C-alpha cells in the first residue's frame, strides 16, 4: 500500500484513533498508546510513533515532577522544623536551678528580638514559678537606647510577677547607652558576670547545692525549707 | 559596588546582618559601628517581613565629598506605604499614630525599630512611588560632630 492509495475512510479512522488516545491521556490515563503495528510505508506510521514518543516524554516528566514535589515537601517540612528550632534558640530560658532562671543573650539584639525575649521570660517566670531570673547579656555588645530601656522594663515586669530579676555581663558600650538614657537605675541589680549573679544568689541563702540535692525533684518541700530558713536567719 | 539580599523569611534577616557586617568591615567601620549597622539591617529587614512579606535589602558604598566613605542600606518592597513617616520613626508610634502600649508586644516588637535606625545612622530617607516602597539609611565611617544637640 503506497501513500497515494490510502482511502479516505482509513484516514478518518486513524485521525479518530489519534483524537481518542489524546483525549484519554488528557483525562489522566498513562498507559494508552497508538498502535505501532502499521506497515512501514504507511504515512501514519511515523506520525503515530512521534505522538507516542511525545506522550511517553510527557508522562515520564510528570512522574519526575511528582517525585520532586514529594522531595520538596519533605524539605520544606525540615526547614519549618529548623526554623522553629532557631526561634527557640534565639530566646532560650534555662532553669539552671529550682526556681532560678537564666536568660543568656547572644548575637544581635534588635527590637523584635527584645519583644520575643520579654514574652519568653515572663511566661517562663510564671510557668516555672521562678524566684530569681538572671539576664546574661555578655554576648551582646551593642543595644539601641530604646531596646536597653525595654530591657530594664522587662526586669521590672519580672518583679511584678513576684521574682527577682538581675542583669549580668553589661558591656561598656551598653553601660554608656543606659547612662545616656537618664533612667532611674536604682531598682536594677547588676553583676559583672553570670557567675557573680549566681554566687550572690547562693550567698543570700535562697538556695544551696546540698539542700537542692537533698530535696531532689521535690521542689515544693525545698521551697518551704528555704522559706523557713530565711526566716530563722532573719532575712 | 552594591549587592542585594532578598528578604523572604526570618533567616534572611540573619544573612542581611552577616552581609552588612562584612561590608562595614571592609570600609573600615569600627567594631561597635559594625554591630550597630547589623541592628539597622535587622530592623529594616524585619519591617519588610512584617509589613510587606517579601522585599530586598541592598547594600551600597558611597563617597561623600564632605563626610567621606559610608554605607547605604536600602530596603525595598512592594508593601503598603507608610502613612506618615515622621510618625513611624518615633518610638512608640506606628505609621498612623501612637501605638497602644498594651498591644505593643502582640505586634511582635516594641514600636521602636525605625527609631533605632534613626539613632544608629546619619541619614534616613523614605520614598514611595507607584507601589514601590524604599527606606534608605546612610551611615558614614567618620562620626558626625554632634556638638550641638
């Protein structure tokens, strides 16, 4: 059969075949292909083969895309988890001892972070029933005046919640910032280092290592013991 | 010489800070000034995230005939314009007026971001044209003589 002798009916039939196959691919089928058993000199043989190839490429591309999508979703999930980890790391509130919180601050202190930190500290003071909170700013060298002011307010807010709040490790430049603000510093207790702040707290008799060890996790008892001892010592 | 850092998420704020620190170091800014510029970049980038969602921070060096070398940080986004910029730079104020102190923290800040930028830079400009917002902060290496304040 040569190209010239193919009947019009056959041509119509072949076109119908092509259209049906394309329609089924469009509607989501992945297995439909045009018949490949046409004679070699049939003008439709090359067309069929071409269409089949395009469909193959399309479907394998789609499958690859699906795999990538899955991978991407897994990665986005990972990023989300890392992000929340970073968020937590940026404002860690550590319970270093029963009722003693420490807020070590490192890196850059901008206004958004100081707001986050206030929230984290105040929540931790309430949740952990803290009596003493140490804000350690050794890792911060520069602070805006308003941010420094916010920090001092944070210390006062902690006091409103019934805990004592001290600041440790103020850098020379932050000291200048605070003095330039001209705020009343009488209510803010500061220590040179975190260690000094802890030692001062220990000396004040609020807690001692032996006592905490003896009481173990029973902090409520420890609380009562400390309370009575403080009274015995006359404050 | 200029370079942009696109701001899309919180980690980009970190990149912006790292970038400005590097550039400021090359220009000869002192240690404290470098950290202050990091705060400036932080505040501008945070504002992009807060008000526009996405944007870009561009860092440029400038050479002023009087003030000498400096660094320009340009924050660009397509977010809503700032109603009143002179309000926005005041502590405890937003673009449309005073902020309610009781609601400050729920806004995710203390209402002093641009105020901090003003205090830590030599010039701050604001432009808004056809939906494009630009906040430009300039800081020179040589400190300004602030004899009269």
